[in-house]
């Protein structure tokens, strides 16, 4: 048990938000909204391993307890079932705001991006926490600039089927900057490009999870449209490293966090065939409305100011995801059970 003065020092350190020289810092208190989801749970693993105390706030809309269950019983870990659309009172140092229905089948008609972000900014303002928004490459819409730099304002249809997500995130960025300028909240903005890895939702309709699950189940790979549209796929550990550097650094951003390796959907299908089943068939389906034709990050800013760049390419990362999917599809572990 620590002597009483240790607690007093910890409280004093927390109240000024800075560590006086010579005092060993206790871990930070960090909220991760959406922490039971795919990206969030990997972030939580890193923060817990680093010695921080983590509170996950999640309504399990697409997240799963299984993703964070290995931390149950750790006194530095807490899990709160809560919808961020409702106000929330906590005392913390940092807020990683990831909560969001993030895939096309889930994100329609949901006010999380706007109301949830507003609440978390209100929380950050009240307690003086640093706030990080996980925005998206979708803010560039169907881009007329390639690759996309952070200075590009985007080409987004405000009334289209995807607009709830991309305009929602654009509004979230606006709110974030308004709280920064107007209320002095310390903020960080990441624009995340397509990310894949273990713990991705199995049936959320995203292309990498679809292709991998289809190849494993011996179903045809569904290529939408002519398959010539491009995306850049980032492995989740690279993203988590980028988010932590961004939160810890001095720059507001926005920062593109993505892997510049660009693939057509047909090329992606080929990598999946090589990795799982060379005989997997391809089946063409009509493409969805307003599908961006191409997307590739310019990561010059993150390289220069955060000293960050991705390390895991698709050929290295995909097999790591396949092992996890194999276990979840064929193992004892049933998808969706909580
Ligand atoms: P995910 O669906 O696995 O995680 C989102 C989490 O948020 C889930 O656990 C879900 O239950 C939770 N959530 C949703 N609505 C909520 C609400 N109202 N209240 C509380 N919790 C709620 O998705 P992910 O891929 O891990 O995405 C995490 C973040 O990264 C999202 O903000 C997403 O927009 C952003 N992002 C992801 C990608 C990607 O390719 N994975 C790309 C760009 C941006
Ligand atoms: N909020 C929250 N937790 C807090 C502080 C605020 O959820 O600890 C919510 C609050 O309910 C409001 C939003 O954040 O809906 C914005 O708060 P802010 O104080 O900026 O705005 P105000 O309440 O003054 O309109
Ligand atoms: N896509 C596809 N087959 C699928 C799912 C998606 O060809 O089974 C295509 C989709 O049309 C889009 C690309 O893959 O052009 C990426 O889609 P995803 O939903 O994964 O990401 P986003 O469009 O949000 O970048």
C-alpha cells in the first residue's frame, strides 16, 4: 500500500495536469469511447501495457466484450456500457473519441458523430482533458486530388447515402476545432484511411473483412462495380502507433493516418486468393451509390511532425487477420455472443 502522501502528490499532479520535475508520473487516466470495437480494443491494449488507467465507454453497437475481456479483473481497466449520445460525467486526462457506427451497414441514421462528439468535447472542456477525434478519409469524399493531402477540402455529396458518415465526421471535425478555438480545449484530429486487422467485425460489409470471410467460407469474393476503384489498406498496429503519437505530440492536425500502398479491389481479391485460397472465385455485384473511385493518403505531414509511418504492408498484415478470422469462424468462439 502506498503511503498517504503519494496519493496527495498524485492528486496534485493530476490537478495541474503536469508532472513536476523529479516526481515519477503515475499512468494517465484515459477514456476510450468505442473501446470495445476493432481499433479501440487494440488501442486499449497498448495503453494498458504502457501503464495507463483506461475507461472504455461503449454501447456495443458493433463492439464486443470479447475484444476487451482479457482486461477484466485488471484494476486499471473499466468498462462502461453507455451511449455517447447521452451526457457522461467522468474525471480524466485524455479522451480518445472513437465511438461511431463505422461501416456502411451500420452508420445510417445515427447521430453519434454529431451529438456524441459534442458531449465528449463538453466533457473535455469541463475537466481540461485532451481530446482526440478519429475522423476519416471519407471527409475527402470522391476526391478530385490524388493522393489526398490534409489541405484538400474534399468532394462530398451532402445529401447522398454516405453523407450521414462523411458529413457527420466533417461536422465532428468542425465541432472539435470550434471547441479548440472557442473554449481552449486541447484537441487532436486523425483522418484514418481504411484499416484492417484481427477483431474486425466479421459481417460489417467492409471489403477486407468481406473478402477474408468469404474466402474462408468457400464463398465467392464479391467485387462491387468493375473492381478498378482503389483503396489504401493500413494494418491496425500502425494506426494505433499513429494515434498514440498524435495524442502525445504537440500538433492539432488534422493528420492523415494510412498506408500509402494503393490497391484496386481486384488486386486486393488477388492478395486474398494468394493468402487463403487460390481457387476462390470472384463474383461481380453492382457498386454502391457515391462510391469514391480512388483513395490514397499523402502522409508527408505525419512523417515530418509525428515521425510516423506505417511498417506493415498488406502481404504481411493480411495473414495476421486471417488467423483471427479462421478462429472466429471455425473455432468454438461464436461471433456476436456477449
Ligand atoms: P468499430 O465499429 O469496430 O468500433 C466502433 C465502436 O464504437 C464499437 O465498439 C461500437 O459499439 C461503438 N459505438 C458506436 N456507436 C456508439 C455510441 N453511440 N456510444 C458508444 N459507443 C458506440 O469500428 P472501428 O473500425 O474500430 O472504428 C473506430 C473509429 O475509427 C471510428 O470512429 C471510425 O469512424 C474510425 N475509422 C475507422 C476506419 C477503419 O477502416 N477501421 C477508417 C476511418 C475511420
Ligand atoms: N457534457 C457531458 N459531460 C460533461 C460535460 C458536458 O456529457 O462532463 C455534455 C453536455 O451535456 C452538453 C455537451 O457536452 O450536451 C456540450 O457541453 P458544453 O458545456 O460545451 O455546452 P453547454 O452545456 O454549455 O451547452
Ligand atoms: N467493396 C467490394 N466488395 C465488398 C465490399 C466492398 O468490392 O464485398 C468495395 C466498395 O465498393 C468500395 C471498396 O470496396 O469501393 C471499399 O469499401 P469499404 O466499405 O471497405 O470502405 P470505404 O468505401 O468506406 O472506403
